[in-house]
C-alpha cells in the first residue's frame, strides 16, 4: 500500500515537472512583432537599420519600409525589448517615434533631417 502511494506520487511529480519544462521551452521559443516609426529617407538608411537590427541576438526578422518609414521587427522577447530595438535604430543615426525630442542622435546622412534632400541623393548612394 505504501509502495503504491510512493509510486503514484513520484509518477505525478514526474508529469508535473515534465509539463513545466515543456511550458518553459515553448515560451522561450515565442516571438513578438513590433512596428517602429522612423525617419530614414533612403535605401542606405533602410539597409543600415535592417543590418543593425539583424546583428542583435534575438532578432528573427527586420524589415524597414521605405514608403511609410516603419520598421517591422520580429524578435525573441526573452532576449530583447522595445528599448534595445530603439537603441539599435538610433545607433544607425536615425530617430524613432520613441526617441525623446531632446536626445542627440548622430545623423547618418542629410536624408534624416527635414532639410531638403541633397541634389543627386546621398554620397553613399552614388556609384
């Protein structure tokens, strides 16, 4: 009788631990998608943002839309958060909708500012 009870309790314990382990691994593999409005204006900016984001551990996909200036990022929320993603975009020289107005960002090219675009495009686009 006592042996049967111990066997039942240990089997139950193993099932509970196994279920917790499966749940934890399922959560770890989850991804999240975020859309961040930016101020880039050229293909070089698009490429720089996508490349910088893809270098982050946990980013699965990064796509910057040149028409609407929105960067769509698929990432692992156990490794990254919005602030880290925004910081990566700012590192490329572009502001985001989450960048404080008083924060200084080193501009990547003249296309970021509201100033008229340079005649002939960016220097880095001329080839």
